[in-house]
């Protein structure tokens, strides 16, 4: 059983929850924009946003006593790893799908 968060930690929980959402969105936005516009100089900014997300998630997990349970601590770590790797996987999936679609269109154009 997880110990409930202290009422004194309400502001910490509220603020870090908001930061997890905002920094996660900023990381995804900067990552995608950097790749779409071929602007690799934005990628470090994306990773800085992820660093903020990482810190915010750890503070949130500590304030809500999630690290008191190995099960919840594992979920937090897996969530952080997944959010780091998911944009890369999604990017490769999208570019692979687009390349396959282009090959199919080229094959259909030559066959006509």
C-alpha cells in the first residue's frame, strides 16, 4: 500500500505534475520540429526539455511516495525510459512508412 501524499506537498505535486506535462510536450515538439525542418541545433534543446521532465518526474514520484514501493519505482523508471525512446521509435516508424509508400507509388508509376 502506498502512503498518501502529505497535504503540505500539494503545491509540489501540483507544480511538478504540470511541469511533467509541459516539458514532455516541449520535448516532443522540439524533437519533431528538429527532425522535420532538418535543424539539428534544436535537438539539444529537446534533450534539455527531457532533462527537466526527468527531474520533475523524480520530484513528483518522491512527493507522492512512489519510491517507497519497488513496483511503482519501476513504473516511473520505465515511463521515463519510454518517453526518451518513443519519439525516436515513432520517427523511424514514420520515415519507414513514408519510404515504403514512396516505393509503392514509384512501382505503380513504372508499371502503368
